[in-house]
C-alpha cells in the first residue's frame, strides 16, 4: 500500500514523477492542478470559478478544493493507495486532510519534498510555457506562483517534518535519476 504526498515548488517535476510512480504502483495520481485545468477546459461551474485565480497564479479558495478531495479519495480506485500532487497547498488544507484520513482510517506514508533552486524552476516553467502554452506560465505569473508557494505552501515542510514523514529529494537531476531515488524510497 502506497500513500504519498508530493510537495515542492511549481516546476520541481512533481507532476511528472508522481505520474510515473503512480503507474509503477498501479494507484491513482491525484493532481488538483490537473483536475482544475480539466474543469476549466470543459467550462464546468468549478472551472469557471477557478479560472481567474489560476490565471493569476493564486491558490483557488479552499472551499472549491476540499470537497473535491474528499470525493476523490473515496473513489474505489483510491482504496489501493494514492499519490497526491499539488494538495495540500496550505496549512488549512493539510489539517483538513489529516482529519479526512483519520475519518477514513487511513494514513499517509511519506511526504516527498522535491527540492529545486529558484533559477532552475523559472527556466523549466518558461520552457513548459513555450511547449504547452499554459496561461499561468508567463514570467509575471511564474514569479507570483513562486511567491505564493513560499508564503502558503512551504510552511508544510515543517508541518510534515514535525510529524516525521517528510523526505527531501534533490529534484535538480535527470528525470531517471529522480525516479530511481523515488522508487528506492517507496520500496522501504
Ligand atoms: P499545479 O498544476 O498544481 O501547479 O496547479 C495549478 C494551479 O491550480 C495553481 O496555481 C492554483 O491556482 C490551482 N491549484 C491546484 N491545486 C490547488 C490546491 N490544492 N489549492 C488551491 N489551488 C490549487
């Protein structure tokens, strides 16, 4: 049973690695960013509400995210385990997740903190903007997303380190090297 949270700044490679690992473990990769981008593309009520926040690089309000996570973790496929990518994003979401997992009699094995220097992150996100045309990968929005990460998400490093489930991984290596480290980690 594998239950992991991927933590790290935007552009650290969380999504790519979380997807690979979820495939290996045959468990769902649950990315709130992907869910919101799909909702936005489909023009659902959730997508319409989330759009302006996402385009500005702000977090969407917690009330748009919390029920969504509760429902997703209660889906049958998540019984086998899960990898959360992009959630929790602030202390309130982390407290909510703690309570939800307690309610479900589940726990989280590890929180993987992907570490990458700011200059590298900016370069990677600008590259992604050229490739994928994401509205939130312009230079201004990128620097705002990093600021939001530092202010709201980075405190979760201490939050999970205090609970002794945090593992930091150097994300500034080749894709394969990072994957190898992560596989070793979950084999423990
Ligand atoms: P990501 O792909 O995880 O970087 O997410 C892209 C955007 O979706 C973020 O900049 C936020 O606007 C929004 N988002 C994703 N996950 C969350 C979350 N857990 N809480 C609030 N906003 C989120």
